[in-house]
C-alpha cells in the first residue's frame, strides 16, 4: 500500500484479493472526504488502513462489473456507483464472472448509475467519468487531479483483455484512443492491476504493439 498526492488530494493503493486488484482510496486532504475505487475483495488490512486515515468515504466507485473489482463493495455502507451498462453485474454471478470460478458472488444493487462526462465530487476533488468500453460494455476510467484511474482498460505495457463476455477489441482501442491518448504524456495512469504508468509510456507501448492502428498516437 502507498499514500501519495499533492497538498490538496491524497491517494492510497491496496493490491487485494487473489488477482491483486488495485483498490484505491482517493480523498480531499482538507475536507477528509473520499471515495473507494474497486474494492475487489474483503481485506481487513485495507479496511483498517482506510479507517486509520480518518477519511469519510462517501462513495464506492466500480470501474466495471467483474467480481474482482466489486466483491468488497458491501464492506462500505455508502452508495455504489457503476456505469448503467455494467449495473446488472452487481447482482448476476454469470455476468460478473464469479459463477465460473465456483464462488458465485451476488452483491447489492447500485446506489445509482453513472454516465460519461459525469463529475463525482468528494470535498474539492472532482472525478470525471470517462466511459471506456471494451473490456466490458460499461467500463469506465476516472480522471482527476491525481491522474487517471483506468480500471482494466489500460495497464503498464498492456490493455484489458477482450476475450471475455462483452469484450470488444475494437471498442477498447477506440476508448483508449479517444478518451485517454488525448491526455498529456505526463498524466499518471493508475490501473486495476499492476504498477502505475503514464500516458506517455502507454503511448510508446501502443505505437509498438498496435502500429496498424496509427490513429492511436
């Protein structure tokens, strides 16, 4: 786990669960209000660390509806926000893929659904919803002063897999091109798994691996 940010906003990252999903706490350091992004597993150490910060968690935000990003939603008694196209994943073990792992997961319904361009505010920290389908139909990224939380859309030297139900390679490449590659190279990218990267590093990777899609650069 780590804590970082600027003078106004902070972030903590917790790799949790069997797939080491990156769960993030993002917060306003003055108002001490924040949001949890992708609590994919019940993890006592993470819950204690979040409680120890004194931050009031206002929302849980799911970048998409796969079980390894939503299974810990119920540990926080706050509204769960998810894109409407992945909303059914919260209560359907087939759609959230937990059924196929032998451990079916059914959670509570969304507190509300969110859409592209919507702003989610905690204190003075604003998180802009970027609809980035391709890994799932309702996949989102979240852009804020700290960087971009990309879920399973974009990783360090990788993109989200598209061979699962609802996956679409053309859609994820279009999402990356139109919603992420338009950002400046210095912007930090905090993915759903693995180490952080930057838009510039991702651009270099995409040029190398997807040269046939020259519009990505």
